[in-house]
């Protein structure tokens, strides 16, 4: 275990001892705020999650660039194949012309043949035919020259596109390794904690989210209930249908998702495709005040725009939160807010709107992701 994670694990042990130690059977005093050691542990853990998600979104962005570069490389290779076929045909035509020229060569000029002809008019007509053939020969040679230039240019572009594809593939591999390392740090910390420690950590986090949500809602940042557009309604219904599916970094469904994989797929299913990553969604979509939020809008978190969720209404969002957790309904203030964007700024609100019905356990907070790292409870059935 690394020194940093060892320090975190020790912090966790101290926190658990403070929070979970048995107390005498007397009147319980007001426990007051949770111990600072538990707060430090949660802060360190959230920092690990945040770094992992930032690495994931960077990987996703490179993956998108690589997909586009592969498409461009394939397009150029197909165009190059067509150009080489055209060049082959042009060279064949020039070869035929050369053979014809050789076979028809004569020391007598066309003008002398015209003067000696028995039928001058027929000879003149032949001269027009000869002129047309000469022009066709010139055109054939020009096509050959143009085909050679085009093939050379396409070959150069295809080589450059392949080089760029290889560079992106290498970058993607490095970024994938970075994500795996970040996720390993998270897993190493969490698996060092006991079941009781994980439960105390989860409870402390839920209490913090509840407090942040109450403060946010009391601030008046959100206005009255607004109706979504037709596309926004479809996006909302899509994410509600994904509740309970697992988080997986780099995943775009349908069996699992990461945060921006969920939001991008929701709007793709709604008929309005948006960028793949949370940073690009924040950068390229229309930003709106939180007071104008309507269902289907995207809520972006953290200064680097490394997390995103889809607004459900009533101060709640649907998100794919983090490794170990599942797609769930969360308070909008579950993470530090950066702002909001609207994928369909020209979309008109529906005249009538009935929100989709949520599963009973959609907001109970039981899928915070910590249980997946807990060691199984000891089997006492044989005792």
C-alpha cells in the first residue's frame, strides 16, 4: 500500500474508532458534529474519485478523437484506392494512344495528304475527325497528369492520417492506464476499511449531502417548476429507465454507463445528439442560469467540468455517480455545482407534462457504492 493510502487507512481507523466505539448505557449526550478525522477521510476519498473521473473524461475525449480519426483514415484510404484505379485506367488509355500513334505514323503531313486526296471534302471531314481525336488524346493525358497528382496527394494525406491515428491510440493507452491507476487507488483505500467503517463513511457523506441540499434549496437558486421540451422529456424518460444499472468508466450503455455516457446517450435517444464528454458538453452547449432549469437540462459539477448529471426536476438529478455505485436519483447539490447547460435551447416547453414514475427505492441512498467494497459478513449459521 502506498504511503498516502496507508495514511488514509490509518485516518479511517481512527475515525471508525471514534464513531463506532461502544458507549456506556447511560443517557446519550448530543454527539455534535462528526469527528474531523472522518471528514478528512471523506475529503481524501472524494479527491481520489474526482481524479479518477477527470482521468476517465480525458480518456473518453481521446477515444472520441480516435474514432473520428479512424473514420477519416478509412475515408482517405477508400479515396486513394479509387484514385489509383482511375490512374491505372488513365495510364492504360495513354498506352493505347501511344500504340495508335506509332501504328499510324507517316512521313507525309496531313496537309499534303489533303492536297493529294481524290475527294478533298472527304479529306476535310477526316481532318475534323483527326482533330477531335487529338483533343481526346490531350484530355486523356491531362487526366493522367491530374490522376497522378490526386493519387500522390491522397497517399500523403492517408499516411499523415494513419500517423495521427497511431499517436492517438498510444495516448489513449496511456490515459487508460492512468484511469486504472486512479481506480486502483480508490479500491485500495476502500478495501482497507471494515464494513462498519464503510457504513460510518457512507452515513457521514449522506448527512453532508442532505445539509448541502437544504442550503441550496433555501437559497432560492431554483425557480418554480418548469416543463421540459419534447426532446427533454424523452431524455428524462430514458435515464429513468436506466436506474439501477452499474457505473463503468468509459461505458455508454446499454448495460452500464459513466456520467457523460449516460447523459450523451439520453440525448441521442431523444433525437438530439450532444458531445460525448462532460467538458465538451459544458463547453459547446448553451449555458443557462440555474433558475431556468427544466427537466432534461444537464447539471455540470466541479471547476474542471469533470462530472455531469441530467436534471429531473424538484431539485433532483439522475446520475451515474462513481465506480461501485449504480445510476440513481440524487439531490442536485450532491456535488459542487459549476453550472447548467441546455442541449435544445430552441425546444419549446410541452403544454402538459406528467413526470415519469420513479421506482420506490430510487432515492433511498442505499446505492452509494461503498457496500461493494465491504468484506462479507461472517457466517454465524453454524455457531
